[in-house]
């Protein structure tokens, strides 16, 4: 192997320059010695039953915790990381369906060959199904709904198996979902509940479901309430009027009336969106 050509000095380069007719330029370059690694880490990946694990990913991180190099184990669980420089590293191992190992610190000397074996544990929940997507407003493709309740119901028993809330961008995710048939529904106050969607969850799959919710006008009506008093003394049986304000025409229209109860409290329900004013009085 001595006949393999190796770098003695690293490639270096000058700044860009311009040369004209009859002009002379002197360009000096200082080359640095190539710092080629000579250390090696090798080992075997086994499961909890001491069976070799093929195609496990072994990743080496530098002393700052940044990814440095990685490889995969062969059919005997063997891996090798070579051409490494002297220094501090950390190393981890993972495979789909197995728990990521704790990152362990390793110090390498020049020309050292270090053996590091892994024992990784299978976790059946890592191969379960996940359901993800967004909750959107009906009639749009981008306006999202946050804090919507997303639920998975067993298709046979209709028992709720899992539920979550959509976040600020309307996104949700349900994970560790066992293989089964489910009914998917989404809801939020002020919106009609979504139609039921049948989902067949299969292990080791990802299901993406976007749901659109339509507004429910009846649930989007507001309430207005308060207390009528005089010099901090409550006024029972006072007349209270609710006036809707038309800001363009600068007009107001009486749309509802009520009276205060014995505690001086009044309330208007089922109030549509808009600008309003409340007026109150009491006759002798």
C-alpha cells in the first residue's frame, strides 16, 4: 500500500488578480502540511439478545458536538471509522425500531485503533403508526386553525384512543398509534365538527390528513353583559338597550332590550359580530 499517492501539503490558493501587457506579478503561496488522520474506531453492534445488528448507523461527533463522520454496520454488525485525527469525540448508534444509544465520549491518540461495541434495545413503539396534518378553514388552502381538538376513535367501539390540539400553524401529530381501523374527527368551538374520516393505521407508516372546518354561525355569536349602578349602588329592574352602530352612516339602531336583575346585572346573548353601544335608564 506504500505506492498509494497521499497529500503532503494541503491545497492553497491566491486571491484573484489582474495582469496587463508587459506587467509582472509575484504570487507567493505558503502551503500547510496535510494533517491526515491515522486513528481508527471499530466495533460490533448487538441487540439485547447479543445478535448482530445489520445496517445500524454509527455516528461520530467532534468535541463541539457537531456531526463529523458516520458509517453503517455490516451483516455481522461490524463497523469501522478510520482516518481519524487525534482528539476528543463522542459516538452514538441507532437503527429504525431501536432506541438511540447514549452519546459516549472517546479520546483518540495518533495511530490508535480503539474498539467500541454497542448494545442497542428494540422498542416496538418506534414502529407504530403516526398521523399528522393541518387543520384549515373551509374554503381556503392556507388559513389554519389553532387549538382545534383532533381525535382518533376506534372504528368498532368508537372509544377515543388518542387526541391532541393543533398548534399555532394548524399542525397536529398523533404518534404511537397501534395498527387498527380508526375514525378521525376534528372540532373547535365556533366551527362545525368535521365529517368522520376512516383511517387504517399500519405499523411503521406515516398517515397525512388535512381537515377543513367550516364556521358555525350560531356558535360564533357573542354575549354582552355588565352591571348598572349609581354611585356604586346597584340598580335592579333598570332598562338596558343594545344599539348596533353603523360606522359608515354614523347611525345607531336599537336591536335588543332587557332589564337588570336584583343584582343590577344584565346580559344580551346571541349577539352578531359588529359595533354596539349599551344604554340604560330607570323611570320613577
